[in-house]
C-alpha cells in the first residue's frame, strides 16, 4: 500500500485522487474509527490534507459492523475471510446495497456461478469497473433499479406506442392515512335465487365462503372478518376473507421462501406447469363462464370470450418461460458481456376491477413465468372469480407460495405491500390516488413500481394485455463481464 501515490487526479502519475468534498472525509473517518473501536485491524498510509483520505484496509471486523453493511464512498477496503464459495456469496449479499461486484478466480465455471448468485446489477469477473454505453449499468436493492446504457436503459425513457401521453396534477392525499383504515360494507344478507335441482327435490344453493390462499394452502383471515360479495341482483353471492397487515406478512414470507427454488427450475419446467394450468382452466370453462355471468352481469358470450382469452394468455406466457433469459452484449471489451434477465423476486400485484379473470391472469402469468413469486390482490369488486382458481392451481403442480391471493380492500393491502421491505416490486392497477401513493411510498425502500395512474387498458388486446412491457417489469438486467487475454496477452 505504501507504493500508492495520492494526489491531484489530473496528475497522471497519481494512483488515487480526492473524495467528492472535504466534509466527506469526516464521514469516512467516522466509519473507520467505529471499526477500530470494534477491534478491527486498520492499515493506512499517509495522505495529503484537504479532500484526500488515505487508502485504508480493514480486516478482522464482524459481519454486523457498519463498515461491512454500509457503502463507504471512499478509498476503504473491508476484507473478510471465507472458506467456501457458498460462504463468500452469503458475505457478499449481506448488505442492503447491490450496485456492482467483482469475482476473481482461476475457474471460470465457478466465477460464472458466483456471479449469478451475487445480488448486484453488474458483476465483473477478473476485472473491475469496466463500462460501455452498449451495456446497461445499475443496481438492485437499495442501490436502485434503473439502468444507464444499453437497450435496457432506453426503456426508462419510453412508453408503449398504444399509450397516449397523460399529464395530470398529482392528487392531494394524506400519505400517512391512505389505506390505513377502512370500513367494509355490511349489506343486508338476502339469499340469492339460484338453486340446485335434483331429481327428487329442489334445495337452496349452498352459501360459498372463500378463504385466502397463500403458502400453497387455504387460510382463514387473521382478523376472522369476511366481506359480502353481491351478485348483479344485489343479493348475497358469497363471502370472502378480509385480509389485514398480518395476512400480508404471512403471504410475503411464504413467497420469499418459495421464490428461490422456483427461479432455479428450468424454463421448460415452469412452462409445463403454466401449460397444465391452462389445460385445467379450459376444463372448468363452463363453471367460470357461469361465475362471471352471475357476478359481473356479462352475457354468456362475453364471459366465454374472457375465459378463452385467459387460456390463450396462459399459453402465451408458458411459451415465453424459456425465451427471455438474456443475450450477449456487443461492447468494446475484448471479452464477452452476458446480459442476464433475472426475476425481481417477490412481486406485489393489485388487480383492476375490469375483466377480473383476464386481468388477473395477464398480470400473474408473466411474473410467474419469469421466476417471480407474487402476492396478488384480485379485483376488489369481483374477487370470487380469481379465488375460484386456487383449486385449479392446487391441481396444476404449482408449488406452494408462488401464487398467493389476498382479498379485501385494495388500497389497504396495497399500503402494506408497498411498505414491506421484502417485496421487490409493486404493480398497481387502481385509482390515480393509489398510484401516487405507491410511487411516493416506494421511495423509502427503493421498490420498483408499475402503476396505471387510474387509466384503464384493454386487457383483451394483445398489444395492451401482453408483450415486452410485461417482461420488462417482471425482470431486472444483470450484466456479467468476462475478460479474455491468455493467448494475445503478450
């Protein structure tokens, strides 16, 4: 370290320049002093006064130390020993940040495997800090989610061609009170008129009570409250669970446990499960048609069109399970840059009221196809249609915890999904006020969002109901930089 020269960055013989501001020197020094007090061993060399901080190496520090957990924007290196590659990955991911990482190894197969497991937006193998405008650079977790450069960076500045420009004044809402309290409607219970007819007699229809669905099982709501769902005649059709904050917590925990193993499955295996889901959905076509007619007021032809479109949509996303894994970026690097389209992780989804079955399938299927787990809030007005699918999911080999369904007040559940730090993305299709809340609140935990600002879309349209827009929001790009040079190094 004594051979390092610290001085003005415009001097070509210098190895290291100054930090961004003289006041930042005190911030860096505070981290280093805390490490000393914790018993760490600190190695430093001399540095000029002013905006220069001496190059520093810290060893013998615990994994819970601030200098390990936080990002120190200065010439400070914290070195931690490890025994196995698995332990090294755990140490690397033991932080809330994920901008960039480097892997140095003689085994390229091990290097690629570690690069895939490290949670960072860019990973360099046997090199560091190489950039190119053709490959996007950005982070994950608390380092943000945007990308600069590459095709993935251009998506930040464009919108779908079918979408009109929409400018609006942000509504004035109380962010502290939004969705915090609500009162479910308690209509008078009037039995519905449909009846089950047998050969001997006519008996009243059995009342339906739908539970929540998370962790691969049907669960009663934590508060033991239900809300009444009315049919088109304003008569009681069914009861659905009224989810609360604890139900959100349980569903997110179930999704977080199930998602890593789902991501490790091959795209072909995920496509088999989605194809099987579509087949089972088709077998119950008439039941779903009758259900849609009863609760939405559609005629049989319209309801049949929605069910058929849902089956088609599932086939579409099943076919794309193994066709969006990534590509090779063409850069100026003498080597290879791999673009990996990785899943977001746990995605919260709040569905709209229009096309309750098709919108549910159109939002859930692309997220699941790309290896995510979802916690989905179905249509608040017609929740029984998506809830009738959990029996289909159970018989379609869908692993428990991948699709979790919570019913209740959409904005109430959206509030807790958006505030949850273990939810990596939030898709909200509801009101303009709700969209504003999601974007505002997600800034606290740097959650990636997709909102509709209260605008409706045609879910039956292939242009609006499927396409690369859904893939973009269901994935995040990681660029892995592989250098070469053994043959022509000299």
